[in-house]
C-alpha cells in the first residue's frame, strides 16, 4: 500500500516538473467570450477571445498562448457595440432615441395629419442594421365626402380629385324648403374620415293666423315652408306688438307671433313730458292717442325740496296709468309754475 501511494505522489511531482506552471482562468473582458474556457491551462495551450454578436473588437490581441511563466499577458482588447446607421430624422414626424447602438430600440411618431406607414419602432440588430425599414409619415387623406340627402356641396374646390387632405373643409347647403340640422361644415379628420354629416329636413309651417284688429300677408301657396315670410299690420289706431316680418323657422313655427294692441286716449289735457329724451307737449305730440308700447316721463314736484323729478308711464294695450304725483294745472292758474320748469332734484 505504501509503495503504491508513494508511486502516485512521485508521478504527480514528475508531471508538474515537466509541464511548468499552469495559467489561471483568463481575464474577463466585457462582451467577449473565450474559447476554450477552463479553470487552468497548460503552458502552450491556446485561447481565442471573440466579441459577442453585436459587438466589434477594438485594440488588443485576440489569440494567446499560455506561457511557461503561467501568467497571461495583459490584454487591451475592447468589445464595443455595433452602431446602426443614423435614423434620427423622420420627415413630418419625430424619432425618440438614446443612441443608435446595439441593442437599443428607437421609436417613431408622425405629426398630426400624417400617419405612420411602417413600424412604430426599430431595433439595432447584431448585424448593425435596423430590424425593420425606417417608416415614412404619409399625409392623411379623406375619400370624397358623401353628400347628405336634399343637400348640395358648396365651396369645394378639389371635387375633381379623389381625396382630400387632413383639415380640408366642405360646406353643404340644403335645397329650398329644407333646413339644416347639424354643422353645415365638415372637416377631414386625422383619422382619414369626415366629421359628422349634417341633415337636411323638409320643414313646413302652419298658415299664420290673422291678429285681432289687424292683418297678415303671406305667399299664396298651398304650403308654407322653411324661410317663407309673413308680414303683419294693424287697423286704425292699433299698434303692432312684435316685428312686422316673421319667418318660418327650422322648428316648423314662426319666428314671432305679433298681435295688435289698442292705443291709449290721454286723460291729461296739458302737460310737458319727456319723450325719447326730449321735452314735448303731450297734447300736441299725442293728439291722435298714444300707441301701444310708447313711454313718456311726467314731471312731478317735490314740495319740501322745491325741485322736480320724473316718473314713467307706458301705454299698454289701451291703458296708460298717469303717475299719481303728476298734478295738472287748470289753464286759468297761469301764475303757478309747472313742474317741468322747476329745477331737477
Ligand atoms: C407604405 O409605403 C410603401 C412604400 O414605402 C407603399 O408601397 C405603400 O403603398 C404605403 N402604404 C400605404 C397604406 O400608404
Ligand atoms: C380616381 O380614382 C379612380 C379609381 O378609383 C381612378 O380611375 C381615377 O383616375 C382617379 N382620379 C384621379 C383624379 O386621381
Ligand atoms: C362647425 O364646424 C366648424 C369646424 O368644422 C367649427 O369651426 C364651427 O364652430 C362649427 N359650427 C357650429 C355651429 O358648431
Ligand atoms: C372616424 O374614425 C375614428 C377612428 O376610427 C372614429 O373614432 C370616429 O368615430 C370616426 N368618425 C366618424 C364621424 O365616423
Ligand atoms: C317653436 O317651436 C319650438 C319647439 O317646438 C319651441 O321651443 C319654440 O318656443 C317655438 N317658437 C315660437 C316662436 O313659437
């Protein structure tokens, strides 16, 4: 037993003596691999460094032989990432990136009114090429707009073309008797479709009814339609409450319903009043009565302060209320000062 152990030990010593010193596991270099990779190497054994896919060798030496000293020589080899071609500009769009190095990804986006034809991102591959073609930003277009029923397309210059660019507008008009519901203008959107089409609906209005003490004129037709007009007037001393002309609106009724209102007879014989900012003699200005809606200001006296102020009175359908503070002087009382001649309060 002893002799066997001795033999093995001596043969081990013998091996070390003939092989010299072994090299350790070689230095690790970022992004590089070593072939073959072992924990120790006999002198004379060769190793080869190579950069991993996507990286390129810079400086240094790639092939080494384990020397008798058992020390690997210093290695200045560097593996640097491959760089993909410049892709930093996208016409009518933008590129988001940090660097164009392997294995980075860059992102693409188009400006409003353009759409991305292609991929929204690309990766720099091991070969130093982009994984996909760089996309292009293509202008958004809309097909020719469809025209709503009972409408005509107005003010649209590119009718002859097959498509419209983003932002282009088209304006519709309804045929006579038809009213527009919705926006008359449509716009080519960034999605390549048009905004909502309006609708044109036929609208009829009832015949307007004759006002008491007045009359109404309208076109002599079987049916009155949207935008037809009617005019009102009153008899004798009656005054119109409302506009003279009304129009059939898109809701199928008239823009207003004027009526005739009675004018006012004045119980006051003599007074100076304010009418539309001017001093007038009531009995002269309104000798035929006062029309419905007309307004005057009467002068009243403040006895304590010996000054005058005004109060309004309006003719409302045949009735006017004279302010209580107003005092009418008898025409014989010529020595009394009229309120309108007293200084204002
Ligand atoms: C996208 O671009 C390619 C060429 O780059 C073109 O052939 C294709 O028609 C385009 N597609 C669209 C939908 O615009
Ligand atoms: C419009 O499109 C039709 C077929 O889709 C084509 O034949 C015609 O040439 C186009 N016209 C224009 C002005 O592009
Ligand atoms: C109609 O649409 C246009 C844009 O398309 C907008 O400017 C306008 O304000 C809209 N009109 C109404 C009444 O909504
Ligand atoms: C236009 O297309 C967008 C996106 O597909 C959609 O959300 C929108 O409702 C469409 N608009 C109209 C008016 O059809
Ligand atoms: C017209 O009709 C609409 C809806 O029926 C109503 O809201 C409106 O007040 C009417 N206008 C007039 C002037 O009668």
